């Protein structure tokens, strides 16, 4: 996903890359469930689920690292009502 602001794009890439680096390190040694638990012990999680964001229920992916929490959710096409997985919103909060 790309964002209008280069600063938001950089946050997105840095935070998601940090999570995947930690998770993949464990995934090389363990199955997916154990890798997820090991990464979570280190303070790194990724969860995709419905979440209330700014008063609206959104289908979101949330990344947590020791330094940041990132929520990413998608725009909805006004005609079809389907999510556009190439366009969306991001919220970054320092931990």
C-alpha cells in the first residue's frame, strides 16, 4: 500500500519491516504459531481483524513494535462497497 505523504510511507515501511524481520527470524526456526508467540514475547505483533477506529468499524491490520503501534485500514469503493486494498489510511502512535 502506498500513502500520499512520504513520511507516512516511511513509517509504514519501517514499522512493518521491523515486525517482519523479528517474526521471520522465528519462523525460520519454528512453525507459524510459535513464531507469532515468540515475536509477541519480544513486543512485536500483527493482527488483522475488525476494529473500531474513530467511531467506525473498520477492517484493519495493526502492527505493534516496542516503539510504535500502527493501524492500517482500507478505503471503500463508494459504488460497490468493496474495500480497495491499494488505498487506505494509516495511524501511527508512539508507544
